């Protein structure tokens, strides 16, 4: 994060051009290309276009939505573009640009740093559903119809598609791809169009979301009921009365109901000038009608006061400064965030807070709403598209000055940012796991740097890199070493499952210790959380006769059995199939279901503890936001005794009555072929242990494992971050891993193994050639840990360098050279600072 780019000179150039109308526009397109494109502006658009607006432009045979990132009065001669070859932009989408200059600059930095497409990054910065897209529509021609008459039974895909078009009329290409397969339908359609049997038309889809509007009625003057006018009818009286009782404004439909009047009575009043009927925009509020909690008036502890004073001082200085707030679970970090945000607002600035995917609990959102009212906007992936759109617009317009959101909220269009908070900064959900790859925390630091803002990274288990940065003085280290009220951290015990096996003579899911602890907890009317990082019923299905496991057709992964659904599911590509009764390989009849998942653990617990009210939380149950929220709210109200689930349970929740946390197993996570496996396991255990004993009751944590000697487990049990760090950082140093090297992972993906392999070889040669000075260590290509995924073979090359500059230099050079040697860069995915190496 050290080398920030220079301010692009685009800004300076523009200032001088302000008065001259631009003739050219530079457009970033959401394509996997690391360049911008220049278009000529039709005269009609020149006056209205602003930087940050979206445009529709021709690109090959397509029409694409792009983002205006620069305007020019004349062509930049350095670019050596031939004027005649420049195409004209087609349409301007936004009169008022969606993107601010700040976000344009930030996305440019991100695209550059992560070697991604600027257009992709810009697109990712906007709320989903706002982007206009084009769609390919296919229609059968007269010639095609004639042909249809000749075909009897449609055998080939091509004939089937033609028949489909004959029967259904206009059909989007998307739908045909779904029905007949993407590659096959595309080939057939290309031929059909060429033979003039079908025609292709591009249709621009309007945005999927729009502001929500409704008809409303406003009282203009009840006095116009003057003697020389006809007196009001009874219905009209009731209408005026209802409006007076409200704020003088009501929705049309509500008014009809309230006044028991008809639409025509309202319209008559409107004609007489008594009321006005108008169209009103209504806000879709994710927290509509929820009950807000009472505001706590806490006195900060001494430590909290110290930390807050440091942050407040930095806010006063109004300069870039980064803090690492290392506070154990339950140490009262949230209270500090809220007060720092309040200070920021008081200074007339805005605040941005990032939270991990799931940690934006309903409890926390309600609390923020209670403190900040409508000043706070919420952005996360569980909102409906409409809600997200409205919240985003409230930020863009300045109606809301605080934003709380997940990863992409780092690009939220708040103005004049004074404070950025990244809560649980170590969380891997800040990393976008698909292109464009970026890390929300790291972009947050750059944004703060650009804006001259204060940034606070908070965690009980800081990412190794962050702690290292604090050591180096890049971040100021502030700490809350104790829980509020000096409540002790819950004591954690490792339960050695090898001993349990020896004693019982068989594998058991629950150790007697855990069973006993559950009984005791509930006898005291307290609550418990049981964690298992594996959803589904059984992890895999094994044939007893031939020893084969049932694997996904598309991936190199065993399928997981989901009992309630009665299906085998691939957790990577979501492929589903019916559970077989015999082995697909040898037809053997004895299938074993191995490795309990959350679904099974829930079943067993229900049987064992039939008096308990148990609920499960994992990705299978949280598809519906309302249900997820409801379960958490019920648990917080004590209407549920025990929650069973995956790591979603580990994050951020504050349930004071939870005194027992049981971890069924984490060994699988430890064994993953990823250098961060130990760090992740340590973080997960420390976080989940932190859910116990947050109230006035002492907590207890039991961790079942077959590997109690592992340092990640030992240090998690004592919740000693420093000891873990000391051991882990030594390992990273000795084996050349981040933070001691800059790392890039290059994945070469293709359905055809040989094709992927050949491309990988070209890339390898070019990497070695561009690494003449031996600045980098180049490993691979080798099959990636997940060697086949979603029907693609995956080869991996790792590049390690002493500095990020050297890394980028070598990579850029090699990629360029590889392209010259016909390496297909569309199958190459470069990830800078990868978080997950699977
Ligand atoms: P963290 O985010 O560090 O895990 P929280 O901010 O959730 O911790 O605080 C843990 C609990 O302590 C919460 O219930 C919170 O209301 C309470 N708390 C925080 N600060 C104080 C304080 N100064 N006095 C009393 N209780 C506090
Ligand atoms: Zn799969």
C-alpha cells in the first residue's frame, strides 16, 4: 500500500478546457481490457456531458455502457489515434453524473493496482441494477419460416432453435443459451443469422431499478370553502378532515381508505383548488417500521477514553492518519466507532464504515439508526435492489452523510469524507473473489489518504499484514486489552478427540464434555452457540464396494449431501443432482454418508436435547434476509436457546446471555493448502470464542480437535494474539510469504486442459524472461489446489517479489510479451495480494 499514484493530469487538463466544448470523450468500458477508448461526441451531447456520466457507445458489433472518465477538446497526439477511425458515442444516459471525481480517481487507482479493468472497477462501484445493459434479441425471418416447413423432426440444435424461434417469436439470446447451452446456441445462432434464417437485434435495456413513485394528495387551502362556492359534500369534508389530521399530505390510496371517499371526490377537490394531486417519490427504507432500541448512555471506560481521544485529535488535525485498533472481543470498539462518527458529523464531514459480509447484524443497524436517524444509509448485499438504489441515491445527493456497508461501500459517493472505519479488518469478505479483484480495506486506506481522512482498522484478531504495518509505524497502534467492566475472556478448552475415540472405541460427533456443558448451560437458562464450518448433512458420499466418492461433473470436488432437499450439491458451482441409491461407478448398493454438516448436527442436537429451542444459521438458511434477521432477533430476545451454524455465527454478534460456545471441529480448515490456513483458523476460533460471556455471566468455550498441539489452536485457546503473531510471522519470513514478499497469483483457466497448459507455458517463459534480474521467485505452473472448477481446468503460477514495484514490473512486462506470443489473455486471471489461494 506504499506507492500511491500521482494525481492524474487529466484534472489539470480539464480545468483549462472548461470553456471550450469537448469534442472527444474518453470512455472506460467494463471489458477485461486495461485501456480506455476515445469516442467523438455528437454535437448534441457536447454541452451536456460531464465527467462521470454513463454513455452508450458502439464497440465492435455491440453497444456497451461505458463511463466518461475524461473529456478532450482535441485528440491527444501522444495516443496516435487516427481521427477517421474514431466512432461516435450513441447516447448519454445520465444528465447528472453518477460518479464523482473522487470515485473516478479511486477506481482508477484500484484498477491500476490490482491490474484490473477500470471499467469493471467503475461498474463494481455502482449499486447493482443501476447499470444499463444491452440484450441480444433473435427473431425468425421469412426465409427461416420457409425452412421450418421443410424440417420434420428437429434433430440438430440449430433446427431446434429455429423451431423455438418460430413458436416463440422474439427471444433474448440469454434465454436460448440457458435452454440449449451457451456455446452450442451461439454457434447455431451465428450460422442462422449468416444464412438469413434468423435476425439479430440489439436492444438497450433500461435500468432495472427506478425510483419508486406514488400518487399523493396535498391540502392547499381548506379555506377555499367560501360562501359563494358550493359547500363540500360529506365525503369532501372527510377528505379535508383526514388531510388536516395528518401533515396535510397523504398517499392517494391511503386517503381513499382513511376518508372512506372515492377517487372522484378527491379529483373534484383538486379541480376546485382545495387539494393538489401530485407524484411523490417514496424511499424504500431497509429499516422501515422496525422497532429501534433505546439509546444507551454509557460512560466510556478509561481505555476507551484514551483511544477515542487519539482518534478525535486526528480528526481535528484533518489530515490522513491510519489507526489499528486492536481490541479484544467485547472491549467496546463499537462504542468508539459511534462516537468518532458523531464527531465527524459535528465537524460537517461524512463518515464511512465498512463491515464484513454478515456482521451487519440487524441489531447493529437498528442501533445506528437510533443514534443517527436518517443521516445513516445502509448498503449491503442482502438489501433488495430497490432499497440499495435508494440508499445509494441518498448518499449521492448528500441527504445521508453516514454510510455503513459491506465491501463495495468503500466506493459509496459520500462527499467530504472525514473518517473511514473498517470493522473486523481481518475479515476475508473484504476481498472481492471475482474480477475485478480488490480488497475493501486496502482501498479504504487509499481513499482516506486521497481525502485527507482518518482511517481506523478495528479487530480483535488483526490481519498479520496490518499488525506488521502497525509495527512498522505505518499505522498508529491503539489497543483495548480488556473487556468492558473487566469481564474475563471466556476460558477455552481444547478437547482432544483422539482420547474420546480411544475411550469410546468409535468416532463421536460430540465429546461427553460438550454434552455435559450444553446440559449445564441450559439448566441455568443461558444460551449456547455451536459452530461447525461445514454446511449440508454429510460432506461426501462414499461407495463401500469400490471406494469411489461421488464428485461434481464440473468440479474436482465431492458433492455434499443435503438431506432436507434430498439432493447432492456442489458447494462451488451449485450443481445439484438426485441422491443415487447405488454407486454410479460400480452399482454397489452400500453408500456411506461421511462427515457431518450443520444440517446433521442440528438433527442430532434436536434429538439429544428435545427440550431446547434450536435454530440453524448457514448459507442454506440465510437465503432470505428477513428469516436470517428474524432468527437473530429471536435469539437476542431469548426465544431460541441454541444456534447451530457455520462461521456466520462467529462474527460481530453481541448476545449477552450466551455463555457456551462449542466448536465441533476446525481440523478441515487447518489442513487447507493455503499459507493463511493457520491465521484463518486462529481468527475464527478467537472470534467465535468472543461470543461467549459478553454479559455479566462467565463464558466457556470448548473446541474439539484431533490436533490440539497445533499452535493456531493452542494460542486461540488462550486467546493470545501476540504469541500467535510471533510464531506465525516467523513462518512467513522463513518461507517467503506476505507480508515479507509481494505476492501475485496467476490462474490460467480453460475448459480444455491442453489449451490452458499451453497458455500457461507461454506465460511461464515470458515471466522468466522478464525476470532477468532475478527479482522475483516464480513458482509453477502447477495444477491449482482446486484443479477443476465450474468445468474449467485451473493452472496456477505464483510470483513473489521483494517489492510491489518489482512485482508489477515483471508481471506487466511478461503479460505484454505473452500477448505478442499469442498467449490468450482472456484465460489468464491475475490476482495481486491474493487472499485465498484455493
Ligand atoms: P466489541 O465491538 O469490541 O466486541 P462491543 O462494542 O460490542 O465490543 O461492546 C461489548 C459490550 O459492552 C456491549 O454490550 C456494549 O454495549 C458494552 N459496552 C461498551 N462500552 C461500554 C461502557 N463504556 N460501559 C458499559 N458497557 C459498555
Ligand atoms: Zn461443481
